[in-house]
């Protein structure tokens, strides 16, 4: 039996520090869900202040038992200090910890870029659309989990 993502419930949590990028990432994710046949009402979006807050929000959502997967979206653009390195690594580690601890797929759809041009290139659709990649990743991992759950 094949997994059907259209019957699942999905969460998007997005750091909206860069609001324009957040909107573009969410749009990419929603397009990927729609292409998979997921009704818009089966996807809930939650906003957090920035990428550093994504892991805790993902944990809340994963532990709720309401979602088949959580797409974590955001952007971190390198500045003049080491802040970038800490935020990127802790967001990635935290999101990974959530999925390993809960078994709920959580995608790292966080742009970690040098400048706004790089960010825009990764949120404009096409094969570098990080929002779409995150949505596809959680659907893929949920399908894998379902396939293994079916094996007796």
C-alpha cells in the first residue's frame, strides 16, 4: 500500500524575522503540498520570531500528536558577528533533535546564506526552493515511516 500525503495533517513553523523571505518560503511549501494533493486546510502555519525559536515550536507541534510532519522554515543571513554561526548550528541541531526524539519528521528548511540575493534565489520556485524542499522532505519521511509501520 502506498502512503497518501493528502490524508495527513502537516505543520509549517516559520521564523518571520525576514517577513518577505518567510512568505516566499511558506508559498513554496504550500505549492509542494498542493502538488501532492494535500488540501490547504490540512496544513497549519505557525509563526515564531526567528530561526532560533524553530526547534522549540517544532517540539510543541511534534509532541501534540496532531501532525504527520513539521516543515521548519526561516532565514539566517550572515552579518558582521558570530551570531550567524550560533543561530544556524543551534537551529539545525534543535530541529534534528526534535525529529529524532519524537519520530515526527521535521525538515530543516532554513536558509543559511551570505546575502539577500542568495536568499531570494532559494525562495523563488524551481529546484532551489527551500520551502518546497522542506514540505517534500517531511512527506517523504512520513511515507517511509508509514511503509515500515505496515511491515509486520
